[in-house]
């Protein structure tokens, strides 16, 4: 609902506190879990009325393409730290959860799906999640949101139309671990040719909190030609992880003249077959809840 790990954690605590304080008022006219979901959903809706929309770079800036002049390239991209960026969710915490398994499938947690959700009005967002992820009926949703079934059905149709117009997830086949390993090895060895060859022609690469994204393999190839992994005597170490049920790698960067590798970001891959369809590289400030050491 919120697109923010930190905001979600805070509202979970608030929801449980409100449920505890209001327990005597629960009359048993609905399932207890329905009552809890009503509290949590209303808290989310109230929070979204006040909060700015969570975004990714492709939502806020035009892409860098193969035709973008190379003179515009910069070794250090501008940072949009004031922008409310979408946050990734560590797989380690998804693995530990006791939540309904329907909530943590790839389709319902993938970065692209969560990003697309942020473009829905809050109530449509809630209805889509309750219907398509939780599997609730229109009558159950209407009762929880105190709305008519007709309005719920209409809102769900509008939400589906919006989601169809935005890229979400692809059907993934093949051995994702092998793709991730090749990606990590190429970064560590500094082989920009292998990195480029792993990409689909229409691959996208975005890098929050930098308001910057690259559209197409040719554009990414230009970037890697100008600034390959080992540019200016840099070195990388990569550690496999997982985010939003997608293969991911934590990148540790050592600058020239230094002895310490510092966490520089988490690459989340959208893999299709043996190729990479999209990369979202989240800066370390957006990955604070990942169980990753700041240095190696």
C-alpha cells in the first residue's frame, strides 16, 4: 500500500496498538482478521492522504537513451534525496514472516508491481490489493470499506485499467541464480561487455535516489563504455541477496587508494529467461533494513 518499508513498519505497530486498545469493542460480527485488516487499511488510507507519492526515476524524469549526447554523462549522477523514493523489501524478512503466502508471491511484491500501485488513488489501491492479492469478494470489501458493491466493482475496474497501462512483472523462466552469478562476476571482473550482452534490447536501468534512468541496451552500453566497473581504478565485491522476491546483489565499492569496500547499493534484477529485462539499483540509504554490513 505505502511503497515504503519504514512507513509500513510504523503503521503495523500503530495498527496493533489500536487493535489492542479497541479489543473490548470487537463484537464478533466479522472475522477477527477482517477487523484487523479494517484497522490497518484505514490507517494506510489516512497516511496516504498526507504522504507524497512514492516514485522511481522513470516516474519523474525523461530517460537517457542511445541518442543522448555523451557530453551530458557524469561519473557521479545527481542525487534526489528530497524525493520520496520507493523502497525495496528484504527477502530475509519475507522468509521469516507468518503472513498469508498470497501476500508474498513474486507477482504481489515485485518492485515493478509495487511501483505501479503507487499510481492508483489510495482507495483503488486498497481495493485492488484486497481483491487480487487477498482474494476478497466485492461484498467483503464493500463491508470493510463501508462502500457499495457497485462502487467497489467500478473502482477495481479502473484500477485494473491503470495497472495494464504500466509495466509490472514478466513471467520468469530459466535459472535466475545463474543469471545473477554471471551479473555479479561481470561486475567484479569489470567486464562491461558481458554486462551489456546479458541485457535485453529494451532493458531499463534506474538508480534511485538519483533521478536518472537508462532506456535500452544501447543507452546502458554507452554508460558502461564511458564508466566501466573498474573505471578510475575502482573495484567491486558483490554479495547475493534478494529483494521483493527478485534476485538481487549488494555491491560494495572500493575507490582508488582505499582499502575498504563500502556498500554502494543493491541491484534488483528483473530476469527473463537468460537475460536481464530491468535493473533497479537502490542506493544504500534506501536499503537500511537489509542485513548487510556497511563495509567489507
